[in-house]
C-alpha cells in the first residue's frame, strides 16, 4: 500500500463564508454537527483534482472539550474492498485533538500543528488514487522508510480504528444510496507498527489498550511497544 502521496495546499475558510454544500456532503456535515458540534472551519484544497478532499474542524465546546477533524469527500467513491472482506466501502476519517491544539491560518507552514490535516488528506485520497482500500486495523507508515510527522514527535505512521471518543450513533450515516462509516486515525511509533507486522493487529491493540491509548492525539505519549530493560 503506498505510504506517501503528493499533497495539495489547503486554505482555511470559515464555515460562515459563502459555501453551500449539497446532497451527500450536506448530509455528512449535518451528521457531524448533530453528533460532534458545529463546524467552525473548513480546510479546503486550493486546487481541485480527481479526488477532492476537505477537512472539517469542530472546535471545543462545553459538552465536547476537544477539537475534531473529519474528512469530507473520501466517501464520494467506493473503495476497492475485496469481495470476501467484511469492511465498509464508503469511508470518512477523523482525528481528535486536544483543545490546546492550534488550528488557524497561521499553522499552514508549521508542521508541528498542521500534520493531522495533511495526514487526513493523504489517507483520504490514497484508496482512490491507488485502487486500494483502508479498513479497521490497517496501518500506514508516513513514507518509506517511515518519517516522523513533525519535529516535535517521533510518531511516524497510523492505524485505522473506530473512535472511542464519539457517540455510537456517529459511527454510521445511512443515506439512500449508501452507508458511510466514520473511523478514527491513531498515530503510531515505528516500534508499534513493527509489532503489528510481526505479531498481528490483536497484539498491537492489546498493547494500546493496556497503555491507555485512545484516539486523542498526543505527540509525546508513551511508546507502548518500545523495549524497556529487555522486555516490551
């Protein structure tokens, strides 16, 4: 599975600016607003191409004190899911960030803050540009060999999982023509990705759960697969 794709630049636009999503996009935005909160900003690609992806930003609120990023556009097309795989064909992805995370026009050139947006864009375009698919438990490195997302973290890949930080009713949106599934993206360290390769997804998830890792992004969280005193 390709790990690194060309990335288009983004602009930040207030959701209150002249923008009128229609059809399925309007339904997705309404679903996000209903379960996660009002959309404040939309990270939009400057130049459109065959796979156009926007990233919606829901800021913190009294009832949900975190920031949430959700892709819009990945589910426009079905992924090339094998016939024998019990996995959604229409997917959107999300990341949950601490309320202190900076997300404004000034961060576009600062990867310490911008990389979650960039990573969501890369992942959302990947299945369609390369006729592949993403599903629960899939891991994707950031380039080959894996490179840290930014200077303030050693995390260099991701795993796709259902989010633990959203209401259960958010997981699926049933439309007339298809059902859209929303999965979370959890950043991983190199050793954690290697653990999955060597021992399987179950071993990775066991380590993450035992380590208290959820899908709230923390660039400096403990590496649950790093050897300490000769043991994991």
